[in-house]
């Protein structure tokens, strides 16, 4: 009965986490749908100006309004990533409960701020959208550890959660559709605020106070206990069977932090634990930063400028703009379906490597399995960038499909690679630093937007060509990982009779 209760609890934790990510974590990326509603409610409408052309026709110029909305999204998307560093340190240091209480507070404050805002207080959108972004990403960070409960499907669950994060942008489409049926923006955001009660219940009943360790020890319990103590004791789990060294090996906060592939030459006799900063200055981290930053910039610019781009392609037809905005938001819902493909590719490829009886241990099998995933993600981004550059309105449907597929692979693969390539004890900090540094690059979306609106006179062709080139540059990362794995294999092949101690050092 106890075993069945534990299994039910773990599956309940996984499913409710999936729903939480799908409904709340990444709603800020449904911005294109919310902008449609905000414009109808008159937000920043004072920035629109009227002018008369040579034929005496009065035209309304709302480019300043579009720039303001673009700036709101730029700052929110920047905060979504930049504050992840602080969130990661907070999560690593104080654990799940403290991190989630902060996330819930930020999210509730943001939804209440939007609920009580109006056209006269449009400026509230700046802090509100940023708080929605920061609170949402912190909720997702605390959920990614759930993959540790299902070791054989760890990558699949991590990517599934990231796909749910992408799909949550459909919430603002629902807001748009309900708004068109005369339900007020205030009522909808008050409802979102009330959902914080569900987050609190899940925090205290279905998640640990600190972290879920990996590998998962026997008799591990958390949250609402199944007839056992809900506080996990490392010493109790080991009991009389293990020594102090064994206790240290399974304690989650003192997991060994070993890492290969330093920028400096690595000797065969390298021992010890790698610090956080040694991880940061590894090739893996730097190339992962490049890989993430250039593709994320492409996605942020596409989302942030979707509304003005659709206005340009439809020649200002509001019915067509609404139709394509709805189509884009609906495709985002497919993120939760697309993301697990990436995890399945990694898990399946890892099992294939084990079947071939490669040496090097689980970590190197994971690294080899990530090469295909990393490469496919870059290829998808290049195709998405080319499709987005086409000035054809019907082609946008295909662009939307490529965008959601690539975005699902991007964030799921990013989290999975950090877990694979770096020590678990640094995950929160490394993930946070990576997202924060990539946020600095994402700020370029606003200068690109003003460049298109100004000197390029609304034609984004040259910016799109530049982004295609940047996307191709991201191939450097999977090539580096592949070369690393090949070098490691050659080192093992050149050592005909390695001792167990040499194997330990090389792994």
C-alpha cells in the first residue's frame, strides 16, 4: 500500500506540475494576443497621432504606440531571463518552498496590477509584465526537479515541462477570445490571481521543502507523507549499511562536482571538485550561452514584433490581424506536444549508446545523445528564420509551426543539457546565470525594432538576413560537443589496459 501511495504521489506531482507550467509559467509569451486586447482598451492610445495626406484623407499613425508595447515586452523578456540568476541562487540556497513562495507573491502582485490598471495607468504594464515573467520562470525552475523522480525518463519530463511553459502563452489567447465575448480584462486577471491558492496547496503538499535529489535514494519521501516521515534523512536512508563516505555521496547538497572540458588543458591526474566558476568558464557553458542567445533573440524579436508585422502584411486589415494572431496563439498550444520529442530523442539515443556498450559512463552517453538534439534545434531555427523573412502572409502559418517547434526544442534542450553537462549541485546557479547573460543579448530586439521602424522604413529584410546568419553560428556548440566526445573516446581507446582508478578520473 505504501509503494502504491508513493507512486500515486509522484505521478500526481508530475501531472500537476505539467498543468502549472502549461497555465501559468510562460504566459508572458502570449504577448501578441494580449496586445490586441490592450489596444482595444486604449492602452498607450494617447501616443497615436492623426495626419492628413495629399488627398485630404486623415490617417492615424500609431507607430509610437507600437514602440511602447515593444518596449514593455523587451523589458519583460529581459527580466524573465536576467532575474533567473538571482532565482537560481535563491533556489539552490533556500530550497523549493522559499523559491515558490516568492514566485507566487510576484505572480499574484502582477495579475492584480493588470486587473486594476486602465488606459490612464498604462505605465503599470511595465512592472506588471516583468513580474509575471519573473514569477512564471521561477515556478518552472522549481518544477524541473520533478524529472529526478523518473530517472529513466528524466530528459523527457524536463523537455515536457519546458514545452508546457511554451504552451502557456495560449492563456492570453483565451483572454483575447473571452474579451471579444464582453468579459472584462479585470475579471479575467482577478481569476488568475485567485489561482494562487492552488500554487500554495501544491507547494506544501506535493513538493519537497528543499530539493529532489538525483540519483533518488531508496525510501525517499517528500510533501504529504504516505504513512512515513515526510522529512528525508540522509543518514536514515543509509542506516547501518553505509559509511560516512556513502552518506556524503547521496546527500543532495554535497554531490560531487566533476566536470571535463575546461578551457585550460586538462591533465590525466586532475582530481577534486569543480567550483561554480570553473563550470562557468568551461567551453560547454560558453558555447551553450552562444547557442541559446542567438536563437532566443530570433524568437523574442519575432514575438515582440508580430502585431506590427501582421499589420504590415495585411495592410492594416483588423479582421486578418485577429485571425493570424489567433492562429499564432493556437500553435503555441502545441509546444507541450513538440517538446517531449526532444527528450525522447535524447533518451532513446542514450539507450542506443548503452546498447553499443560504449565506455565512459552515463555522463558521456548523455553528452553523445545531446549532439543530435543540439544540431536539430539549430537547423529548425535556421528554417524558421528563413520562413519568417518571407514577405508572404500565407507563409506565416508555416512560420508559426516552425516557431513553436523550435522554441520547444530550444528551452527543453537547454535545461536538459545543463543537467547533463554540469554538476547537479550548481544547476540552479548555472541555469540562472545562463538565462541572465542571454537576457543581455535579448535586449537587442528593441534596437532592431527601432532600426526597422526608422532607417529601414518598415522593411525588416536586412535584419532578417542578419538573424539567419546568427542562427547558423549556433552550430558551433553541437560541433564542439561532438569533438569533445570523440576526443574522450580516443583517449580511452589509446589506453589499452586502464585501471579502475584511471577510468574514474577520465569519467
